[in-house]
């Protein structure tokens, strides 16, 4: 199993659709005894939260977010935790909105201290 996500900061490697999470978004993860949660902000996202579980290298969580235009949205995501050759963590995500139409895949990777 890849190492704990607790305290790690991750960022998307590519921009999603306009108005969604993008490369300027930062996720701060927490992990304790199979529970995971994170706060995220940046780009079009004013404030976002996710909460769920980790079993082995699989995350299963729901997310909610507030955007710059004052709208809110929510969805469900399942991610695989991958340890990169340089020791950083990558999450390979499959997500779907529940408050609106749309689904897709994305990748977020751990950022180093100077990239926060």
C-alpha cells in the first residue's frame, strides 16, 4: 500500500472543463484509520471539501464545492493511490457529478513545498 495521504498537498496535472477544478487548485489531504478528508481551493473553486474512506490503495469519497460565481455542486469519486518513482503520490480519479450532468477522469499529484 502506498504511504499515508495525511498532510499531503496535491494538484491536478491538467485543467478540467472551464469553471471546474484545475491546475491552480490545491487539495490538502488528511487520513486517519481508513478515513480520508480534504479541503481544496484555487482557480474557480472558492472552497471545496471531500470526505470518504480508504481501503488499501482505493479511495471512495464525495465532494462538494463553492465556485467563484456563487454556485455549488457535488459529486462522487473513486481514486487509485499510486506511488511515483520519485516518492510522490498520484491519485488516478474517476468521478461523476451528482448535482449536475457530467463525469470523467483526472489525475492529481503531490506537489512539493515550493509549488504550494
